[in-house]
C-alpha cells in the first residue's frame, strides 16, 4: 500500500469467469442462510429491508419441470419472479429442501433459484458503529456498495461487494480479518481494489495487495 489514503477500498467477488459468486461448498441451504444472516447481524447495519425472491429459469438443454413450478405457485404465488415477505423465508427454505435435488443440465444449472439480497453499512469492530463515510454519494462515485447476494438452488453461493471508505492500513488491518472471521466463505485476495483521485477528479482503481491482512 502507498502512503496516500484511498478514497475507498472495494471488494467484488467473484467475477463471472469464476461463477459470479463464492461457492459455500457442501453447506446446506438452511445453514447458508443462517450463516449469511449471522454475518449481517454481527458486522453490518442494514440499509433497508432484505429482499427475498424465487426466480424460475429456462435452463438451456433441460426439460421444463412443471411440477416444481406448480408447487412454487401453490405455496407462494404465480410468476417467473416471485417476491417474498420475510416471514415466508422459513417456508421458502422448506420448499427448497422438499424439491432437492432439482434436475440440472450438463453445467449443473437448476430451474428454481432462491435469492436473498441485503444492502448495509459495515461496522467498525472497535466501536460497533458504522464506519464514517458510507453513503450513497461515495457508493455512486466508486460504483460499489456493501451488498450480499445469497443464491440457493441445489447449491449455495454468496455474492459479496464491499466498499470501505478512507481505508488506510490501520483500518484495513482491523476490518479485513474481522470480516473474514464472520463470513462463511474465503475472500479472494485478487478481488480487492484501491480507489484514488485522478487530476481530472475521477477515481482510478488498482489491484490492492492485502496479503497478510486476511
């Protein structure tokens, strides 16, 4: 890291070439949901309500599964995208267990996906308060916010975006190990970026070496 304090340090994991999200391995769908909500309770302050939905996908080279769609409609309503209330989440997890394993194509794609999305502010582990500077202006300027996207079908995956403002070495040395400690997956050291101002007033990103911090 240079001596200059970056406007922000971001994490975006994972790229499309790596599947677009972190695999949670053999973790069950229910355990993945609990691990995600546990991280949010411990490390973040929510920005609005968590969003829940089911999506019905037309999977390439896979025959439709009308029985799965009929059961989804019976329990939650009709549509290719079914928006859920928070109190419906336990039944949504039951539904995923009842239809497991879903049929898949040769690329292991299943037709019914559950998604939970949460936007938040990161807490400082020293104070328990949100880190200063986390606001819509910064998120818009950098192009990233703090968001977790849990996706459940036959597998469990977690998309992660972090935006840490004014992240000098001291801030990162306490934030990164703490975040890693409470996440259910391993953060990639290759996905961190440092954002610093240019002479034109825009921000320039460079890969950030976080070795030794996570």
